[in-house]
C-alpha cells in the first residue's frame, strides 16, 4: 500500500517574506514581498514587480494565508483588480520589517555615512585624513543615532557638525583657481574676500586676473555664482584639489589623535604622527608595502585598510574604468568627482568643461571637456 507524502502539520506557507500593510478605514490589507526588495522598488532601482511581489494577491493576513475578499477591495480601493491594488499597497503601504532586516539596513546606512564623513574630513591638528573605522568609533562614543528615513548625505553633514564640536576634525578645504577679466579685478577681489575665501596667490600678468584660493566646501556655491555672473566675459572656475595637505602620510586610524576634552592629546598626536618619526615600530609587521591595483599611489598601513578599500566605491569605480580600458582615478580625483556629482555642480563652469560631467555629473562625458587639474 503506497503512502502519499504530506507536509508537516502546522507549517505556515509564505513565511520568508517581508509584509507591506495598508489600512483603509477599519480594514487592513497586506501583500507578500521578497525580503530587501521594497526599498529598491520605491527608489527605482528595481523595475520588475515580479522580482518584488511573491504573489499578486491581496491578503487580510499573510501569516494566516487569508485572502482579502473582492467586495472588500471594491469598497476600499474602488476596484477588484488584484494587481492594481498590490501596486498601490507596494508604493504607499507601511513596511513590516523584521528585526534582522532593520539591523542590516541600519548597519549599511551607518557605513555609508561614515564613508562620506571620512572622505570629507581631516584632522585639524595634523591635517591628515581619518579612516572610516575611526569615524565609526567616534560616532559611537557620541551616541550618534542613524535614522533610516533620512538621506545618508544629510546625516553625514549632521555627523560632521557633531564631530567638529567634540573632536579636532574639520571639513576638507577646496582649492580653486578662478580666472576673471582684468577689468573687474577690484570688485572680484572684494566679492571673493566677502565669501570667506583664503587667497593663496593672485596674478594679473597674463592679461587676465587669476586667483588661487582655498574655501570651505559649503561656500563653493557662492563662488560658483560669482563666476557665473562673469561667465559671458570669459570667467572660468577650476577645481584644483580636495585632499589632505600631507598626502604622503598615512591616515589616522585610532582615536589617539581625536580625544574628547584633552589638551595633552594634541601633543601626543603631533609627536606620534610627526613626519620625522618612523611609521612602524621595531618588531612590527612590515605592512608598509601593501598596495592594490585599484588604488594608484596608495600604500595601506594594514590588511584591515586594504579590506576596507576593497568594499569602497573608489575600488568599484576603478574596476569599471579598468574594464573599459580607461585610466584609473587616484583617491583625490575620485573624491573630486564624487563631491561634484553629489552637489550637482555643472561641469560647464569647471575646468572649461564640454557638454557634461562624468558619470553621475549630469550627462554624457563631453569629448572636448578639459581634465580637472590637480594642485601640486
């Protein structure tokens, strides 16, 4: 006598799901989606709804497997079309995330915020960059809370302000070269000074007035507006560099140089990271030769830094460039490229660009666009 296979009693179908719930009046409706796909759908990263919905049916309770009745759908949504109702709930419903999903999203967002902070900041005492790890530890000490409903860039700027109030950290300055007609040199000099730029050099020997200056990133739009007002007369803005002043030094990878309320820590940090001191102690492992093909000009102080680089956007971007047969970007060039893309700066006024910026810079790469010069 043959015996038929039976599922274990008490098993619940559709248990490995993320539930999206919507309340209409007194009625509650749910749909079953695949985990970690809802945000991708709502941001436009995922276009195929079949990759998001596990089943195009509306439930009263996904856990109990109870479908919603057609008459209830008509009463609440004005239609009994299951697919249309599923899309409305998917787009506007409330996500019911598990604890594991919430933790994963929180951790990913925190890493993204810390990476943005590390790319934009330096130690105000040594003028060297800090690593993602030290930023993460510093924010943990300050009990910085990540909000999953806020943009990562906005939270990164909030984190920078918090760190600046407690640690010797400051925004990375931008080095600019600005060219104006010689006839307007006096009024331009006054406008640039009022914006708060630190002028490093002025030159009017070539028939034009050239200013090389240093500004805080939050003043860039003001400088850009001044240049645009004279653009018809041939004004030009070039971004020379956004980078640490001591490029040869390793990044600060400990909280020793970022101690809260400690005057002695500044002396300790200066002596510990002075260029005259050797980078490694006697008997320490010789990690000073650690390099990566996707990090031109970079030497990593430890295997941990190399592993962190392999997960960075810089590494991924250089892999794309390498596969296309294009020259790789240095760290400074990638930071310039990324900040200009995020700020939505028009490439027409930077470096005498062509019809657009690079990837993420607002259009296709112009054939006649001049490369951004680097400040030596």
